[in-house]
């Protein structure tokens, strides 16, 4: 039983690599852009096509009845986004859609697998750089099969912190995001960065390129795979208020150690979001 999910883990790596190849190819052709929740929340035919390919391959391999699926594009079309105890795949086919549309070269396929609401393994394929990040609970984290580890920096003044701006353009939210970033920059830290993909950002924490990444507004499919990769690389995850990390809460801080994470949490101005698993309110 110990290695029950090894086949699924290996298969997820294969599927992510194949999906990444489809994205790279699509990036060479004309990209037609549509919007979802607002004018800056973008989606393309590639997002939908790649999600279909990933879920189709997983269903073919593991059967439809026993495994559940939470995919960004399926949820946006009305599929439920509830994490139960059943084996569940959590998929972002194209993390960094805005980057993809603009040719900004950080785009990732993110595939996580949870059992009993715990993430068993995660795979993030940064397809433009051709880097395969993966981790399985208790077995360490890897980039292209080389073990990775978080940074050992404890002094916030020697850190790089990743923050993103999200898609909410209401002046109140933008004010909070910039105010938080200003306070962190002025600690001072060595720098602020952002790749435009939450999944890749978490891998940058995991491999020690940055000390922390936090965001409010992300979804479970952006961070589920990255969460196990950060943990297995020796890092930690918390809620932005210092409470336990909850993959459905749409908020998280990931970092290399408690000292750095707690220092960041002190500066975060929290704004409201609707949980991923909140009941859908019919208009
Ligand atoms: N409403 C939102 N607020 C903040 N980040 C969001 C968001 N919706 C998606 N993201 C994700 O956060 C990162 C950038 O802020 C991306 O990984 C993006 O994923 P996406 O490209 O799959 O939409
Ligand atoms: Mg995403």
C-alpha cells in the first residue's frame, strides 16, 4: 500500500510534459483571447484544450468513477470545486495565462493529487523553460530529477520576496496590495519579484531562488501542486493571518522558514475573497 500512488505520480509527470509541449506549440501560433470574471482575467482556447487533454488522459488511465477532478476551466464552466476525501486531481492547465498571451516566458502546467484532503504529490512543469518540478509527500522535492531545497536565509534584509498583483482592479484592493508591497520593500528586503504564475513562484521558493511568496486571490489549482513541492523542499505554508494553510481559502504565504514567513505576515494587509469551495450563489 505504501507506494499505492507511485504510478499516478509518474503518470502525472508524463501528462504535464505532454501538456507543456501543446502549450509551447500553441504559443507559436495566433492566440485568441477571451475574458472570464473581468477584463483582465484572461482565457484562451489553449487553456480549455489542454485541460481536456489532461483530464482525458487521467480518466483513461485511472477510470472515471473512483477519481475526482477539479480543473480551472471546468470550474469556470460550473463544475463543483469541493475537495472531498476521495482521490482528487487539482489541475491548472495553463498557470500564467496572461504571460502566455503576451509571450512573457513563464507559463506552467500544475497538477496535484489529493487523498483524504491531503496533497499526496504535485507536479509543476514550467514549460517555456522546460523545467519539471515535482514532489511526493515524504519523498523530497526535485527539479529535473535533482533534489531541491529552500534557502537558508533567516535575515529578512537579505531576502527576495515574490508578490503578485492579481486580477482585482478595485482601487481599495489595489491600494492594499501596493501598501503591503511598499512596507515589505522598505523593511528593506533585497528585492521584490513576480513571475506571473503562482505555481512557478512556489517552485522558486522551493529551489531557494527566493525566500517567500504570498498572494491573496489565487485559487486551489494555482497552489495545490506547489504546496507539496515547497513543503518537501523544507519550506512551509501558512494562511496570510498566520493560521494553518487551507488550499481552498484563496490565500497563502509560502516561505523558507518561520522567521521570514512571520515577518512577511506582519505586513500583509488582508482583503476579502470568496473561498473556492463556497456554495455557488445563483443570480
Ligand atoms: N483573482 C486572482 N487573484 C490573484 N491571482 C490570481 C487570480 N486568479 C488567478 N490567479 C493566479 O495568480 C497568479 C498571478 O497573480 C497566476 O498564477 C494566476 O493564475 P492563472 O494564470 O491560471 O489565472
Ligand atoms: Mg493559475
